[in-house]
C-alpha cells in the first residue's frame, strides 16, 4: 500500500478532495496501489492533525510517496515521527531520466529533453538557508510546503511506476529507486539528530593528523595533547 502526500490544492479548486476543508489544511494523503491508482478517498489534514494521520498510516506499513523527502520528512521528524519507507519522486526522476532500463515512454522522453536544457543552463547558486522547522512568526499560521498538488503528484508516481514495470529488469530498477529513497530518509534523520561528538575519536584524529591539538578556552570543547 502507498500513501501519496501532496500540498493541498488552492481553495475553491475543482480538484479539491470531496469533503475536505480548506481551514488549516497542510497536506492531502491519498491511498494508492503499486500502479499509482487511487484506492480510497483522499484525506485532508491540518497542521495539528498531520502527526496522527501519519502514525495511523505508518502502522499499516505503507510506503510514502512525495515530491521530495526534504520537503516533508524534516517536519515529521521535528514532531518525533519517523517512517520506514518512501518513494522520493525527485530522486527517482533523476534515476529514470538517465536509466537505459526505463521504458521508452513519453514521460521519460520529456525528462530527457528537460535534462538537455538543464545541461545548457548556467550553474545554479546554492539555495538559501531554510527556515527552522516548526518556527513561525507571532501572527503566522503554519502552512503546507509549497509544491505540486494531489493530481500532479499521483500522476507522476503513476508514470514512474509504469516506466519501471514496462522497462527492462523492472525488479532491479525498482530496488534501485527504493534504495535511493531510503538514503534520503536516512540523510534527513542524520541531519535532524546531528552527529554525536566522541572526544576519544576526535583526539585520535587530531593525533594522526600531526596538527597541534587545541587548548581549552572560553569554555569550548577542546583538549591538550
């Protein structure tokens, strides 16, 4: 079972899920099958409901589908929620764009054409530093990450699944996409938890590098020799 996560459509949009409320909506959760077809009613959740909704579906051992892990997972980790599996559309898109084993479909052709345009474009600058997760101004209402809506995310997932299923070595390619997505989860979890400081290991690294060891000053962590 899959659950497709997306930003809610604009208020009043004709594609708004039936029965969904626009008040405080931050995400739409759409159950789907392996072919990318919806298997149930979409669930619209607000900021205070997202954690409970994710826990509910995660207990069913689902695989989460979203446009990019970096857009959704950090805010879940901030709420002490971790997930086991996901399908990161942005990472899988890059793999399928260059894979010889993906099926020759219009979706893949479009990806390859856009890759040619990107190669000719000038190098991009580093993105700005992201705002702290869960930090809002006094009068600001928590909002959904900017991104594609339910139909767009579900459609791309369907195209990616078709490109794998109809391509060469679908099982191997599927495993590669799953591994790439798992790496994105791990990277987000490491960034959230930080890297522990092990003084003994750090001292050993300093001694091997032949660099004079730092000295304690101003209460900062350091050591001598």
